[in-house]
C-alpha cells in the first residue's frame, strides 16, 4: 500500500515551558534592572532577607556608623526613606550592620546606592570577626538616581560579619536603600539551577498526529533522538592534534566548538618581523572544518607587554602602529567568515601595552577595524578574574561595563556585534558561585552574549567537584551563550586540568565533562499517541530526528526538526510511502 502526500498530517504544537518562579528563587536571575539608574529604588529583594530594617522605614534602626562616618535618615520628595553616610574621611567610612553567616551557605546580596555628587564606584564589603575584608560586589553609583549593587558570597566559614560600604572618594556621601542579604542552602541553589535549565535550555514540544481525513491517529509509536545540541560546549585545542589520530578521535567524538590555545596569536604567526607563517593555524582550522567544529579566534592582540613577539617590544610608537595595522589586517582578513568569534584585544582591563604606546583609543580602534574586516563575526572582550575573584580591582563588572561602553561609543562601533568573554581560570579554592552569578546578572543585563572562554580549575583535591559547580552555574544562567574549557588530554600538554590521561582515559575532570555533556542532551525518547493523537516531550534545544510508526500499517516515517527557544514552525506535513 502506498500512502500519498498529505495522507498523514502532523500538527506540531510547540509550547514554551514557562517557569513562573515564586518564593526566594523567583528573583535569582532577575537582572533586568542592574544597569538602569532609577529615580526611586525598588523594593528590597526577598524582603531584605537577614537585614534588619532593609528599607529604612524605621529610620536608622539596626544600622550603626562605621569608622569616622556619621549617619542620618533622609527622605526623598516622594517620601521614600533611605540612609546617608556623611562626614567621611576614609574609603570604608559608612553605615554597617552585623549578620551571622553559616559555612556552606550561599548568600545573595543587593542594595540600591546613590552618591551625593558626580559618580563613583561603591563596593559592598564584609568584615569578618578576625578583621578580614571580603569584597561582595560593586556598582558605579551616580548622583540623581539609584543604581543596583548586586553581589554575593559563598561562605566557607561560620562567623559574625559586618556589612560595610566603600567609596574611594571620601568627600562623597554614600546613600543606600533596599538592602538585602538572602541565604541559600546548596540544595536550594541547585534546585534553582535545575529550574532555570528547564526554562532556558529546554522546551516542551507537543505533537498531534492525524490522518488526511483529520482522524486522530491513536496508538502511533513515536521515537525522538537528538542529533545535535544548540548550546556551544567546547574545549581548547593545540597543535598536537595535527600529529595524533587518538587526539583527533577523542576531540571530534565529544566537542563541536573550540579555541586554539596559542596557534593564532601574534607571537605564533609572526615570530620574526615580516615573516608570517599561518601553516599550523590553517591546518588546525582545516581539521575543524572537516569535522564540523566551530572555532573562536584567539586572539588578534594581547594587551600584556610580556606576551608580544620579542621584536614588537623594540618598536617605536610609529613602527608599532604600522606593525599592528599589518597584523590586524592580515589575521582578520585571512580568517574572515570562518570563525564564530574574535577575541580582539585580550585582557585589556588588566594591561595597557597598546594604550600606553598608541593612545587611549587603541583598543576601540582595533575593534572598529576588526569589525569592518569581518562584520558578521562577534567581537569579544576577553578577561580573567571577572567571575573568578571578587577582590580583583581591574576586571570587576563595573570596569568591564565601562570598557564595553568605551568601545561601543567609539566612532564606527555603534552597530558592532560585541560579546563578553570571561576566561574562568579558577583557583583550587571553593569557587564563589554566588558572586559569579551576580556578575553574570550585571553583565547579562547589557543584552550582549556572554561566553566562558577558557574554563579550568587549578590542581587540588576538589578540582572535579569545583569544575562541576562552575559549569552548572554557567549553563543555568540565561545570559551565558557558550562555554569553552581550556583543557584537553595530558599527552597534548594540558597540565592544569587534563580531561584525559596519556592513554586517553578520563580523569575525574573528564568524567565531569562527559557526564554534563550527556545530561544536557535529550536521551532517546519513545511515546505512544493518545486517543486524540497527542504526545509531548520536554527537549533540550537542538536538532532532532523523529521516527513515526503508523498504528495500522506499521509503516515508518522519519522527519527532522529543530527545537529552539523561539517559536518554530507550527505545522509540518509528512508523506509516507509503504
């Protein structure tokens, strides 16, 4: 028997699985206001959590002056009450409140901040009972409107701490309102990650099978298999892959995204001035293209003076300008249209080699040129310690946002596709994923795509556990659009966090990666249509094969479809020939 076209109609009703959070979890990813400066502050998150009198409705009750500051209650024209620290002489002179932290809990912190004139960076600082100062978050506060300071802390101690606020400009008053400190157990935190993953990375897909005469096809057997994930989860790659079939097979069987560790960098492609050699990078790119592996370009320039080709350091400013122009034109044009991203100027929050030699707009100009040469590729900043270390003064979220604004405001850059690259080189200590989330919230509110670009965890007894915590936090966050682990097999020289040993057997870190790759992919599913011809799956975003077994003829039909966060095609017609 032959079933001609349109004898079976499959009505695919795709429904977004919306999670309407409630209770304490509902606001954890609410980063819509983090970069807005508002005329009046919003209510305290979680009702203030552990904070006494968080919205200052009872004056300054629960708060004390810290250092040389004096404090007072103030009221806006609209009647809103807030606290003011004035008569300051030192950066930490402010208002404070003591709270008890418990080891093993994660704390989400927020406050609405304003300063008495101009603008300045204001930080939240936790002072422990032994006098240690812990950075918990920062915001660029302005006079005339309220800005949200968002931060966090993963407590690895039990202690009474004093919450302070820091502004380097001691001549300014610090104003605050709607202060909140909300504790979470690790179980609560993990639960919310899972809910966010279900909302952001999956979708409920509902199907209905009917025959040509609109009769529901009850009892049809449906099998669904995912063939590709939409979320980019990749791994670093070095030139050893060109000479090792085992490395090639190991990589291609797991990853479809990569970043070359060194092979595109200036010191690799032009070791001697005027003698460019792209042989290795070209060969690696050819391997990737053959195996369907997308490549991030890393990097056009590195702002660290120690990471320049040796001959570059000897150039005069004019000679450097000429050499840099040649470099950016050469590498960007060569790989234009072949990459998914460019790290245009690596680590230019920590370093200033090009700014010191070519002027303050050197980086912004490089972004403009790279965008002109390769307009369809996302141009990334790429920095370390933004999510790893709250104490880093250079690459915090405030400075990162300033650099984004600086680049986009430069003439010719307004329409550029810009991306936020966070390297993610974590120490062997417990990662502060509460602080990490706050940074992702702040920078995610820019609307720009965020990638973790070089993730690894230093050698230590809990390396694999901490790696899993970091990867889960990143994958669960709506603003994160991709992850690259800067690791690989030990035989290829990956020493910090190898994923496989010299025999290509998994290390504990490799087990974590393989487990998450499997967990974040829909397993093979099977269902039988009900009396109305319906069946439903919850599927990770990606490409799928669907096999249908007719309930009467047992004829098989296979179709392909894609699940994305956006509403896909609503109706699909399939022809079955028996």
